[in-house]
């Protein structure tokens, strides 16, 4: 009786281990649980439309703010030409600041890539202790 129980327990343990090994060999499984392509497509389109709606709302607010500033400028008695030159100056400065920020971000990315490549490369050829056949003679 005890021998049979031990044999059954060993068989169960072997089966459990082989199942765990099979799961590990399959690799990571999708976390969404979606196997239906249409469901995945619908989810992606929903996120995309949400992003588009947020972008449109931001653009409407920005346009409204620009109109408000222009109207306040004109109500204060200053000319439209003065406003246009004032706005152009600020827009040029904004574009310059954006370009500097982009170039700075690109430089940081290049530095990070260079550091990552330096970490990946081994420090030597791995043959430092080996002697050539000619040196042995």
C-alpha cells in the first residue's frame, strides 16, 4: 500500500513538473486574453478615437485662447499689425525653443545608446592569457 502511494505521488510530481516545464517553454502569454482579432481592433480603435478627441479638444482650447488674446489686444486700442508682429516674434521663439529641446533630447538618446553599446561590448578579446604557437618556440 505504501509503495503504491509513493509511486502514485512520484508520478503526480513528474507530471506536474513536466506541465510546468511545458508552460515555461511556451513563453509569456498575452495578458489581455484577447485571441479575437476583431476585439483587438475594436479596442485599438477606441483608444485611437479617444486620443483624437483629446487632441481636438486641446486644439479648440488653443484656438479659443489665441482669439481671446487677439480680441483683448484690439480692444485695448492697439493695431492688428502690431499684434501680428508681436505674435510672430513669440512663435519664432517658441519654434526655436522646441528645436533646442528636440536636439537636446536627440543628443541624450545618442549618449544613452552609446553607453548601452559600451556596456554590451566585452572589455577584451578573451584571449589575453593565450600565447601564440610562435611564442612557444
